[in-house]
C-alpha cells in the first residue's frame, strides 16, 4: 500500500462500515440505530449508568453501547462515536459541548467522623487517614497537596505532610468505595459522589473545595452517525 493509500484507508473504511450498518438496518426492516459512547470508568458507573433508563424511555430506537475506560479512545479511528472527556480544557481537535464542571471536597463517611474528634478546621483532618485518587504528577490535578496548600492560608496549623500516609488508588471508583467504607477521608468530586452526598451516606467535612475539571461531550466533525449523536447530546444536556 502506498503512503497515500495508508492515509486514506482508515477514513474510507470507517465510512464503509457506517454504510454497511445502514444497509443492514434496512435489510432487517428496522430503524434501530447504534451509538457507542465512551466515558471514564467512574463517570460511566456513577453518573451515566443510573440515568440510562431515562435514555431508553426517550430514545428506544437508538441502542446505546457504553464503553467505560480511562484510556482515551481515538474517535478519528472510529473506536467510539462520541466521548465524554474529563479534561482541564476542551479538546481542541473535536467538536465539543461542556456538560458539567465539578469541585473536589474533603468527604467522609458520617460514621467515621462521628467516632473521632469534631472537625472544626482543616488541620483537624490530621487525625484521619487520607485517601488519594489521582496519579502523582498529573498537571493541574485536584490533589490533597493542592488542597492543603490552599487550606494553609486560613489555618496556619495545616502541614503538607498531613497527607503523606493513607491509601492511594488509581481508579477513583475504588477511592469512593474506600471512603464509603469509613477507611479515611477522600478528596472527591461532587459530581461522582453526588448521590451519596444527597442521601447523607457521605458528608463534606470541611467547607473548602478545589475546582475540578470539565466534562465535555466530544465527537468528530461531520460524523456519519450525526443524527443519533445529536439526539444523545440533546438528551444528556436535559438530564444534568
């Protein structure tokens, strides 16, 4: 294959796949469409999946395939049709719609904090284990180190070494589970922990938060499945 052919092949192949799918739908006598949505594991599990019954009620004609992964899938290579990207800024190479922005709060199980001393200021957190949910070295990440640096401005007794021990998780899902089990205090997203905060299963223990990132709905321009993508975009904006 020539260099030009290697460049054109994936683009042509993706369009042929979409055409073949449309032909198959006509041949089967059905107008059901398929839409593949990728999102991070934690967003898929804690925000998207609980709302899917509302999607099925609104659009029974579109079959949704949810791909939960923390890997960034290549939409240009047709790994998925649409992505919900969690990022500091909107991806510049895609068509995007900002859905949500979150904040990170010190959050704990009420059973954990009820068994200890009263938390009145940030330095009081030192009596509890810290639960970490971000890989070290992630630029602009809402980490405990950044939160403690901010907290020192209002509480001189805060030390950056307070968070040196505790539990560290690569997957925020596991960090939330550990916090719910009373294993420590986590710096958690108010989007990912929204259900537990609303029910009282988890509580904010200090009224001081870090800004998080944005949740962006993203797709390639002029996508062959633009009609179901538009339907999903309208729906997800309506259920925020």
